[in-house]
C-alpha cells in the first residue's frame, strides 16, 4: 500500500509540473500577443495606415537567437553570472539587435515616414515583447524538468 501511495504521489507531481509549464507558456504567449497588438495598432489605426513599423518583427525573431546559441555552445546558461567569450559576443549581438529595434521607429519618425504616435506605440510594443523574451529566458533557464534545448 505504501508503494502505491508513493507512485500516485509521483504521478501527481509530474502532472503538476507539466501543468505549471503549460501555464507559463500560455502566459508568455498572451504577453507576446499584447506586445504584437501594440505594434499592429501603430500600423493599422485608420489615421496612420503606414505599415513600416512592422519591420520590428524581424528584431523580435532575431533577438533570442544569439542567447540560444550562447546557451547551446557555452558550458553555462546565457543569463548566468559567469563569463566567456562566446557568451559576451552573443550578448553584444543581442544588445545590438534590441537597440536597432528601438532605433527603427525613431529613424522612421525623424524621416517623416511615420508620425509620433505610431512610433510611441511601436516602442511600447518593443518594450513589452522584449520583456516577454527576457522572462522566457529567466523561466526556462532554471533547472526544471523542462528544457528549451529540445526546441
């Protein structure tokens, strides 16, 4: 009877961990959709109708790639306190990508391609999406049963 109790506890704990992982993913997906909604609003509002700010989506796709490479190649995760040349290079590239994502709306506004309000909405969407990406790395770089290296 004690063995059955231990096995049922083990099954319940596995189910609980998998449910927590799915809730985290659902929360991150919802958060990313809010950031993308801000960028789409910057483009699709009837007074603006300019779709140039959608180019920041390229930066959203490119920004986690160097950190994933650093986590995959390096012996430590990308956000840990230790340092090596690969990690520092990947963090530098990620910083350049994030700064470029914030610079694009400024440049488009300065040139006159978009107005100030779409630039502000795009920056708010940038902030929201990059915080979501940071939270993804903070959640899934811990030592859990789930590992994002399988992606």
